[in-house]
C-alpha cells in the first residue's frame, strides 16, 4: 500500500514523499470471550464482583455523558458568540484551511487503501457538493478562530509554558497508553507546535467565556416586591443579554 504525503504535511520528513507500507498477515485468531463471573472480574479489574464492575461502568458512562453535554454547551456558547460578532474572514485563510482539511482527509483515506474518488463513489457524493461543504466547514473554522483570537487578545489571555508542558505530558501519557511513540516538544515541527498553542489558546478563551457567562447567570437582578407595570416587548432584555451571550 502506497501513501503520497502532500507538501503541506506536518512531518517534514514525509512531506512530498511517497511511502510504501507492506502488511504481511502471519496468523489468524478467533477471539473467545471468557464468561463474566465474580471469579474472573478481579483478574481484569480492581473490582471484586460483577455487580461492582457494572456499577463502575455505569459511573464511567455517566461521566462520558456529562462530558458530551459539557462539550455541547461549549460549542453552543461559541456558536452564539460567533453569530453575534462581526469579523472579516479573508478568503486566503479559508482556502488555506480548506486545503489543509482536504489533504488530511485524503491521507486518512489512503491509509485505509482508498482514494477520494472511490470514497465519493461509495458514498454517492458529487465532488463539487463535497468540496462546497468542506469549504463551508473551513470558513466556519476560520471565523471561529478569528473571533476567539480577537476576544483572547482583548482580554489579554495568554498560554503559559506550564500549560504547554502540561498538554505535552498529557499527550505523552495518552500515547503510552495506546502503545504509540511519545513525541517531545523538540520532535514537533513549527506548524505542529503552533497548532498546539492555538488549540490551548482557544480552549482558554472558551473557558473564559463560560466562566463569565456563569457569573452573569449566577447574579440575577433583584426585583422589588412591589407590583410593577409590565415592560413593553421592545424594552424587555433578551435571554442572550441576560445570560451574557
């Protein structure tokens, strides 16, 4: 299987090169799952019984559910902020993001033994329609980044060395858990390091926005207990204004 890496590929050693991967099957095995019993559980976990293991799994799934809900909340907040912010989106940045996304996707396809044309054919997609949707995604991503950059700059938010080292340590631990090669800071290309810092910066800006939104919502305006005349519709504050969005 041959993979041709684009000139813009993050790893300079592979950029613009064609690499041939050879896979040789050595044996085929059939997985036989053991019976889940109280005797088996302590051998594969720190739980002692099936009931304890099931309770643990339920807790993990609940945490995953909460994490998904939190991510949805963050995405919705950013969507509202971007919607309510006017920012000029240079076409050159959109094309740059579009090209990067397309290159990454084609690399993923080639790693699976597919070309873009074959992928489009299998999924009954037209190339023009697919590229149009990808370009819209690229524009949204650039617009989102520009808005977050502007907010972070105005609020003087910065990524610290401690945060960078912490993220690198987290990635190294994750790579070790999955049996992948760990990459140190010196192993990153300039583009990869820039993406890392940008990702941390945008994450910090979003956390800042969430913190401010929570502060506003946690301090509702006290209303006097005396009866009041109802406000005209145009004078009532919007839900977004009250929530800081």
